[in-house]
């Protein structure tokens, strides 16, 4: 009958379900009030749970963690629920109030109560669900580190050029590691911070930039933890791993990334593999930059680029200082800006000091405050607020890190010299030797090499500076102040140094201060007389140099200095030494150079331990007592350069020099036309300069006698009439031969003696410069294998040289360098810092080159012969700002011309007067020499 569907439903089921439905709906109305109260209670419980969760989240976020997204979603839903339930409870209150006035059986009220009751029940269910969801075990998680994290940085000035240089190096593929080195407080960390933050401002191809502070006492576990925080999950479990396992994890993580590693404040070599850092190279394209105070450490780490962070230039120093002092202070009095500049210059371009002093002076608004600050900084900088702590302790880390106590002692010794003083390296090393610092070696070569090594160590530690003149070093003013702070206030060192240099003293400090002193320096003062008998049982060094007013030391002054080893009177005007100098039985170093000494006391013979005697430029010394030199049996070096008497004409002196078996260095000025040198048996260095010589007589000597057996170095400079050096056949151990500007030199070794000469066969170095008549050199094709030969001269001279064969010419062709006159002139000008000394007659073209190179600079001329300069001087000097400060051995015609042209000219006797302007020039000439 088609599709038929039959359904059977029990009337009881229908009735039951209808009753249930009706009862439930009735409950919405009947239990509305009860459910409202329950909902209000459950909402309060939800609020309490929410507060607990938020508290946990806050704690986690303070620990640099990030709340979970599900927690954030739950908190947002709870906030919405709270708003909805609050509204619903409010609606219920209105409904109940209305029923109370109108009756509960009113149909409209039944419907609204039903709807409201149903909503309340539903919200109760939703609140219960939120309560269930809010039982979080974990509310936050560790935040994955950003690829680059910004590091706070203060005001920076003057690092732009260095920053640009480092940033360019980061772009060079072959540069994987960069070492930034410099003085403590110079701004290395600031520069590294700038580099780190710049990665946030510019696009780059690195996956991660990692900053790690290593510090003076590195903890490699902490270094590993800092790295792992950037590339892994650094929890307690990982921290408990061994260093080896940590390194493996770090290595694996970094090997998969292109990273930049920034290591700040490195003090000793770090084994990158031990930490787990893959060495940067062209394949992984990663980079590593570190800061240190040691140039040596840059080399030990294998840095491809070593970049020095230097002190600020004056303009940048002044700008930084003004920022920290403030405009209000600088403008508070008209006198303050000028005084502020003086204070800023005392900071010597060191940002740490500039900031420290700038902050200290920011509240000083009277000229008296600034004048006091200047005085303190110039006399006892350690007493200035902030310098004793924290500046000097931070700088002292470099001193503490020096490898040995000997190196530390050598460094502190440098503080005896005045501020900004050029310290001659060789003289400094000799002082160290005579002080007993360098007694590790028995031979002098070993001790001197150790001295030069210590100087290199101090330079590389940024504690000494090496100017363009590599024969000297300087101590940065702030580093010198730090050294004086160490010697003046540091426990066992206190009272052992007494240093008052350039203090305008007219008399010596009170002798009570001398009692405990081991080293005293009163250099560059105006002391006129040293009288009395100070008791100095421990004094080992006394430096009185450049006290130009000092003319007398009274007898008894040296009476109680039994341990004095180093005494320097260089540049004083003393004419006599007191008799009691004989008491200085421990003296090993005596420098009387550039004094007006006339004679020596007999007691000088007692100085039997003397090793170094300086008598250079003692123009008024007419003689040396017979037997004095020979009694100084331990002498190793004597400087008689430009000494007043003629040592080469004194046969007894020659014999005494010959008796000195330890003599290794003699410097004299030659005056005779013939010269016998039998006394050079132990001589190592001999400089033959300035005087022309006709010939050297050797006919009376037996060629088989090795009378110069110890001679290793010979320098022949500007001996215009010298034609050969055949006497070198008597120097079988010659290693270094320099022949410079000997216009008449025709041959090095006479033809008849070439076969007998071993002079040029031992390993060493030769230099030949500017000898136009020298036509043949004693060289063959084997010489280049045995020694290094450098040859300089004009191209025409080289082309006319006679060679043994073609092979010899080809061998030495790469060793020849054609002379560039202008380049040579410029180099000489730079070397002498604008004070030019001409040792010979000068050609017109050379004069013009000199004028062009020098510009408006002072000129000191030592001329030999007249030449043809008159017209050239007239046409080229009269129209310039060229100034002749002094003229030495000037021909009459030139003297007359210069007077007529309005130039100030000093005669020879004026040059030797200590009161004249030429005295200053003479001093500079002497020091350059």
C-alpha cells in the first residue's frame, strides 16, 4: 500500500518528558534568586583564580619570561565574563524589584524571569568551565633571545673614525677576528657597544649577535652560560653539565649559524675551542671582535686586524668635557671657560678621566674652585675627587697584569721622568741595567735585549707610547700619574719614590723626605745649589737633569749615599764634582753630558763599579787625569762625543782605553788626519762622523794581526776625503758596515788586500749610500747568501759600478734603491721635528728642496765651505717666512747677507752660552744626535 511508516510512542514517556521540561523551565524562574547568589559567588572565585594566575605571570615576566598564549587568552575571557556576569546580576536585581511592585504572576514578568534565569544558569556553566581551564601548571615560558639585544650606552664623542674602520673590516671576507686594543678608560667598551647596537639599525646577514663580558679573572663556565642563553635553553640542568659537554652544545649550535661574537675586556688568551666557539673564517662567514689592553694578546688570539683605540683629539676631548660640566657652570663666570680648558687638557684625551673630572667640576661655579682643581691635577692628581677611586684602580689592572715584578719595576721607573718627556730607550735600558733590574743575563747583549723586550711589552700593554722617533718612548700623562699614585700610596711602595719634576723648585726638597727614598727625580727645575749631607741609605737613583741653574754641589752631599747606582747631571751647569763623590762606591751610571764640567776630582778613581760614563758635549772639559779611565775597570760604554779635549791625540788615554777589557761601546769625535785604532780590541760599535780624513795609515800594521778582533759595527758618515777602508782587513768579525756620503770613497778594500780581507764575508748587513766615486764593491755572487746588502745611490752611479761578473750584478740588482732627494729631505725634516741640521756644504737644488719641505720652520745650519748659495738664498729665503734660529760655523759672506736681510744670527761663542736662545737649540741638537 505504498511506503508506510508507523511510530509507537508511549503516552507515559511523553508525559514524563513534558513534565521534566516544564520542571526545568520552572526552575529558571523559581531558582532565579538562588542562582543569582551562586553566580555572584562563583564569579568571585573566578576573580581570585584570575588574580593568582596574574601574580604568577608577573613573577615570571620579572624573570624575563613570556606568558603563554593560552594564559593570555584565558585572562581575556575571564575579563569578558566578569563584565557579562556583572551586567547580568544587575539585570536580575531590576527584574526582582519590578515583580515586587507588579506581582509575580503577571505573564510579562514570568517570561522575563524565565529568560533571565536561563542566562544565569548558562553563565554558571561558563564560569565553571573557566574555573576548570584556569588550573595552569605553567603560566610563562623562557623568551627566545632576540638576534641582537640593545645595550644601554651614554654620551659618545670622537669614536666615529675608529667605528667606521671596524665596520668596514666586518665586511671584508678574509677578516674573521678583530682585536681592539688601547689604554684603560680610552673607550674600547663604548666602541664595542656602538658596534653591537648598530646591528639593530642596519640590515645584515648574521643570525645572532652575542655579547659576553670576559673580565680580568675569566670564568669560562659563566662565559659558556652567557653564550648559551643566546643560542639555547640555559636552565639549571644545562648549567650543571661539564665544561666539555657545554662546549659541544655551543659548538653544534653556532656551527649552524652565522654569528658575531663580541668579547669585552679580554686579559689573557682564550681557547675558543675550549669554550665551544668555532673560529671565524671565510667558510662560516662569522666574526669575532674583542677588546683588550694588550697588543700582544691581539697577536696571541690570531686577530687578522689589530685596531688601536686612541685617546681623543683635543676638539673631541673639549666637547665631551663641556657635556659633563654643563653650560650653566661654564657660563657662571667669565674666567671659568679659560680655566676649564686647562683642566680638560689635564685629562689628556682619556674619556674615563674626562667624564670623572667633568662630573666633579659640574658644580664648581667660582674661579677659585677651578684654580684649585688645576693646581691639584698638576701637582698631585691622585688627590682629585674620583681619581684615586675609581680611575687609578681601573688603570692599575694593566700594571697588575704585567708578566713579572721586574717588568713592573721597569714601568714604575719611567715615572721618574717629567710629563711628556721623550725617554731615550738605550739610556733607559742602561739605567735599568745599573739598577740591577736586568741581571738575568751575564752578557750585556742579553741584558740589553731583555730591556728592549720589556719596552715592547710595556708598549703593547699600552703603558708606554712609541712616537715616530722609535729611539724613544713616552709615558701618557694619566698613566704617569697612576704610576706615581702606586709609588706614593700603595703600601710597601709608599715613600720609596720622590718625584718633583718641572715644579719650578729653586732648592731641593727637605732632606727628611730623602731618608726612605730609593729613587729621587728632581729633573727640569731651577735648583741653584745642592748643599748639606742628606742621609739616604737606600737611595739607588738620583736624577737631576736639566736643572740649568745648578752650578755647585757642595762637598759632603754624597757622603751618605752608599747604595747610589745611577746619578745623572745631564744638562746642568756644574763645573766641578765634589771630592766626596769618591764615596759613591756602588755607582754604575754617571751622566755628565751637556754640563760645563772642567775637571775631575782624584776621588773619581774610587768609582770602580762604574759601567757607563757620559761626557758628550762637555765642551769645557780640557783633560782627563792620567790613570782615571784605566782605574774604572768595569766601564762598558763611554760617550766622548764632542768632548772638549781631543781623545784621539792623547796616547796615554788610548792606552787606558785599550786596558778596559769590558768596553763594548765608545763614541768619540775624530779630529786628526791619521788615526790608530789598536785600542778597539773589544769595541763593538764605532761611529766615525763629521770630520773629513785624508787617509788611514795601516802600513805599519801586520795584516795578520787581528787588532780589531771585537769590532762588529762600523759607520762611516760624511768623511769627505776618505778614499778607502782597507783597515777593515784587521776586523775579522765585522758584521755591520754602513758607508754614507763619502764623496771621495773609491774602494772599500784596496785591491792588493781583497783576498786577505774577511771583513765582508761574515753574516750581517751592509748599507752603502751616496758615494759617487766608489766604482767597485768587494762583493761576489756568494755574498748575498752570507749577508744582507742594501745599496742606495743615484741611478748614474749604479750604472757605472764595476762587477766581478754578470751573475753578481743580477744578484744585487734587487738590493739597489735609487735615491729620491726630496723624499730624503722630507724624512730628515720629520725626524728633527722642524729643526734642520746640515752637516756639509749644500747644493742649490738641495737647498730649495729643504726650503720647500720645511716651510716656515726654525732652521739650524752647520755649514762647511761657502758653495754657491748667495743668489739662491736671496731669491728664495727673503720672500718667505723662513726663520734662521741659529747659525753654526757660518761663512762670512752668508753672515753678512743674513744680517742685511734682517735675520737674527748667533755666532759660535753664543751657541755655547747657556743663557742664549741657542742653548735651547743646542740641547735639541744634542738629544737628536
